[in-house]
């Protein structure tokens, strides 16, 4: 009986010691973990502050990061952007034209936007989507979205000014078209391609008063990777468009890459075939089947792959 009581006492003592030891170890863990976590947070704060200061020093004075660490920063005067993380020195920098799309995603719960995320699509990199997290801060997301839309287009004006002064400029596309089709299709297509960051030779945004039309067309044809040919009834009746098309076909004969990208605008295959068997044999985008945005996206993808 005495031996049994001793064993029972010993077990109780061990349990008490175990509980006390657990409490002691837990207290030691907290006393180490909390200061360590505070140190990491302080270090991250300093790093974030350092990177922000560096961005401002480099001229990137418009910075989006929502409530996360990923950022998108714009240098308007140079028409460039940087995408990176506020806790790391690594970043991607390029012309604004490398951003080819952006969108705002969210979940709606009881008429409230939650889990707000901006997704920025960047061409020519291994991981083309950059995410900015706004979480449940709808008001900040709305403000930044309006600001992002406003400044995203502004650098194109700067880029176009630079392109006009730079004879070494290369274009993604030369657009061959009839002026009668400008209002119905060409201008909306050009606007959408500009929004997607595609560099275009287009008479209304490339030529200035006093420029030689023939010389500038020749320059645009030489320096463009592709020629977009907008085939329509108006196109078939123009001499200038025939000159542009002949130049593109002549270049295509000596170039291994696909040069001519036809778009059929209110015209059918039989009519195209009567005009040019060469063009009729090529796969074409048709305005009767695709919207302006869909056509622009297809063309932009071709441009990004060639860069």
C-alpha cells in the first residue's frame, strides 16, 4: 500500500514538473520569438523605406503597392516603369510599352468589394503578371485605379515625341489603310494598340506638317517588323495603298519571318482573291468576326513575341 502511494505521488510530481516545464519552455519561446518578429518587422520597414527613397531618387515618383509589398512605380518623364518588391532589391524595369494589359479583380460580398487585386501583365519576361494587393481597402483601390488609368496613357505622348525625333526608332507595325476607313475601324484599332503598348507607324501620329509622305512611308516600311494591311473596298481603289502593299510583298519575299498581317474589313474572300491571290492565301483577321479589342490583342501578342 505504501509502495502504491509512493508511485502515485511520484507520478503526480512528474506531471506537475512537466506542466511547469511546458510553461517555462513556452515562456522562453515567446520571449525569443516576439522580439525576433519585431526585429524582422522593423528591418522590413527600413528596407521598404530605403527602396521607396531610392525609387524617388531615380525619378519613379508615382508608386503603387496597395497594402502589400509588390510595387509598380512610374517615371513619367522617361516613360518607364519598375515592377518589384519593397522588401527586395530585385526589380524589372522597361518602357511603359512592356505593360500590355491590366485589370482589377475582386470578390463581392453583401455589395462590398473584398480581396481587391490589381493584375498587371508585362511582356517579354518569364513571369508576366504582377499583382498588387489591396485586400478589403476598396477606397484605396478605387483611388489608385483611377490614377493608374490616368498615368498609364500619359507616357505614350512622351514616347511618340521621342520617336519622331529618333531616326533609329523601330516599330512593331506599319498600318497600311485607306483614309475612308479611319473612323469606322482604323482609329479605334490604333487607340487599342497604343493602350496595349504596341509601337506603331500610323500617319496621324507619326507624320507632321511638312514631312515628305513618300520618304516617311518608306522609312516606316523599313523599320516596322510587320505590315498590317487593312483590306477593304476603299483600300482596293487606292494608289498609295498599292505602293505600300507592293513594298511589303517585296520585303516578304526576302524575309523568313511572316511580314504581312491582313485584316479583312467589310470584304470577303472572293473579292480579296480578285485583287491579290497572294493576300487571299494568307490567314486573316476579319472585322465581321472579331471586335476591335480582340483583333488588337491578337496583333499585340504577335508584336510581343517578335521583340
